[in-house]
């Protein structure tokens, strides 16, 4: 539930008390579900962007069942090269993106921080995010762009003190840009981000709600479960026409967060034409034992159960719900290998349906997406990229786009302020999501909230080792299309 997976942190198994303490330290109440997510892998050290990250951590294969819709994110750019339906190569990148050699940044070097979960139980997510960053940096330099030197720092899967130390280090070194997760370490880094004017892209958790509108901080993915719900409900109206009632299970983030989140969720349920049956159960963040809540659900079982918990939690919940004999059709808002493993075979046997901005690596649409998937598999021993790797690969290309804009106007690309202003000249940017055989996808950011206003999402089902897309849509359910 909205917990909005509050950066789903707690992929790093942060306790509820710790999470609330960190949120309180920021002094920000979560108005709606805070989409908090993932991490980053490697040691607490600096390394060149061309270095190779550790292997392992591939994602499940995806069924290429039918062609998906075009990007729900405004007008995408038409590929200047490649785009014939085949898989482009790195040599095609400059043409695909319409790069002007005069402002490509070739021969320049820029430092970029990456404050991710390098250790802790969120380290899986750190590994996959850093893989995306490393691969993109290598591709950008090879395509005639600048050398982007990644400075990796560890927030230890959501530790506020580690985050504060990291932002101080980056600020003292005058690093102008950084990539972030856990909504800048659950808010502890937001003040420092503004103080040091470090241009920041968070493709792990987005802005959540407490990070919205913060200076220099941009969330580049949908807030879950809030953003996917309108599109999901269009799908359920078709797929489950007889369903009338909904209930909710979500993370307990304490007050006033829980009440604010609940109000938003219940409004979206009503707006979707459903009746809330009164079931709204909260569970501890990172908890693996649902024996206390399952009897309550069974005693008041809705037609549809929205399950907004993250990391390993969805797998454990699904396994225990199956044992308890729950009949409600469940929809979730994250899919990871951790969840698959924790389900102990339940996902594979019974299926697992989820809705959010999931990257379908088995069915890449655009030339850039096809290149990314192909090159990722080559670089990492055949592993398919998950959505965290996709988001951070994408973020690196957004940075390159911003750098080119700054160079075109004669700006200093080693100034976070200049980079931030360059982004704001056009808040529709390149994406590996959406698009088609000839068109590269895009997404759009909001100038006030700094969150996404146009972003391709979808409903997907995992079963028997494969993910199958069921529908695609944008924010508020726009451009809905069933596959």
C-alpha cells in the first residue's frame, strides 16, 4: 500500500522505527504514498565510470507477448539512426539521439556522485543500479560524450547518518551531480543537496511525497502505488468485470503518514468506481510473518486486494496467503528477484500480478531500449536488466542530454546550478521506456513537484519464470491500451 514503498527502502530492512525517525528528522509529512526504493552496489569507494561492477543478480525472463503501446509520455524523438526494427549498436548512439558533435562533451570529464545501498540487505538493488550507471557511462564516452567519473558512496540501505556523511563529502569535493535512491536516503540528504546545489536524479524511489519540490532534486519514476492505480483500475474493470469491492494491505509508516496515505488510496479506489469494504491493514516494514493479519483479511475478504509492500515482503505474503486459502485477486506494486525467492515457488505456480513502471526486458520497444538490453546481457554474462538497472541507465542518458544543453549555451557543466537550469528548459527527456521500432521513448517531469507527470507504466503477470504484459498506460491512466 502506499507506504509507497517509501522508497521501498527497506529493501535494506530498515525498521519502522528507524524509517519514522528519519522521516521525522526531515520534518516532512508524507502526503501520499512515498515511493521509496532501492540501492546501489559495490564498496564505499570511488571508481571510474568505465569500471566493471560485480556480476550476479539477473532478473527473470520476460515473455514478448505482443507489441506494447507507444510511450505515454508525450512526443518521443524519432531515431536518426538504427530504428529499422533491428538492434542498434553503441556506434549508433549519437545518431539515435541526434547528438551534435560540437556540444557532445567529447574529451571532457565530469564527476558524478552515486549514493546507493552498497551494503546491507538492499545491496542487491545497489548492484543492479550501479550496473546501469556503469554501462551507460561507458556507452556515452564511446559515443563521443564526456567521461563521467562515478563516485560511489554507501547509504547502507537507508542509514540517515551515512547519507549525511555522503552529501557532506560530495559537497566538500564540489561534485556537481549525483544519482540517488531511497529518496535521498529518506530525506536526510535533501537539505545538503540544496545547500551544495548538487543536481540530483532519483530513479530508485522517485520523489516520494516528502521529496517533492525540493531544490535540485528530481524523481524520475512513478510514485507507487498511487500513480499506477488509475490505469490498474481500467484493467481490472475489463479483466474482473464482476469485482466490486477492494481492500488494502500496506506498510505501517506511523502518523500522520498512515492517515494521509489512506485518504489518498481510498479516494483513488472510489474514483475508480469501487467500494472499499473496510479492510485496511498495516504491517511492519520488512516483516516476513503475516500470521496476525491474514485472519483479519480472511474474515473480511474483498474481491480485489491491493498489496503495497516491497522487497522480499510480497513473496512472503503471497506464500502465506496461499497457505491461508485467501481467494481475493491480489495486485502488487513491485516485482524483484528477492520477492520471487521469498515466495518459495508461489509466484511461479500461482502467478503474481503487479502494476508500476516496470521495464519489460523481454520486449524492449525502442532502438535505445533494444541496445540497452543487448549490451547489458553482453556486459553481465547474459543477465537480463531489471527496472532498477533500466532507470539508472536512463538517468545517465538524461544527464548527458542536460550536459549537451548546457554546453550549447556556453554553461559550466561542473556547476549543479547550471545543470539544473538546463534540465528545466525542457522537462521532457529521453527514456528507455515506451517508444516503438523507430521512436525513442520519453518521460516528462513536473516543474513544481519535480516528479513525473508522463511516464509509461503497465500491468504485468509473472508466472512460471516469465513476465507477460497485460496493459500499458500513463499517469492518471492516460493512453491506456490492453495488450
